[in-house]
C-alpha cells in the first residue's frame, strides 16, 4: 500500500502542476484553493480562474484514482480518501485545508 500511496502522490502532483496557467501551488499560496480530506481540491475564494483550475485538477485526479484503484482492486473512493489525508497532512504553512468538521483551516 505504501508503494501505491507514493506513486499516486507523485502522479497527482505532476498533473496538478501542469494543469493550468495558474498552478496549483500558486493557487494554494494565494489562498484561492485548498486540499480536502476527500482527495480533491476545493475553491476557498471563488474566482473564475480558481474554479477552472479546481475543475481541471479534480478531473485529472479522478482519472488517476480510477487507474490506481483498478490496478490494486480497491475502490476509487478509498484511493481518493487515502490521498486526501496525505495531501492535507502535507499542506504547507499558510495553505488552506478543509478539516473533518468541513471548515477551512489555515495551516
């Protein structure tokens, strides 16, 4: 399972960076989007660009989660949740994450 998590995390980051003119890192640093425990990003401060980035990132993540789930005979939801927990835990200081209570928290 550790191999799955490492490979998935690296793949998600790769897709995340290349998905838009506004990079995921920039959007996180600007407080426009944040990580959630469900494995997807969400808009914190609504802008057209932040929503477009969120849609692209989440679509790419869904495809990656499906691929990893099929390779490991687990559910897509389980892969997404495992990844979401890691991404929330690895969020950098100043970035937003959505806590278990559904509220945004700034790390």
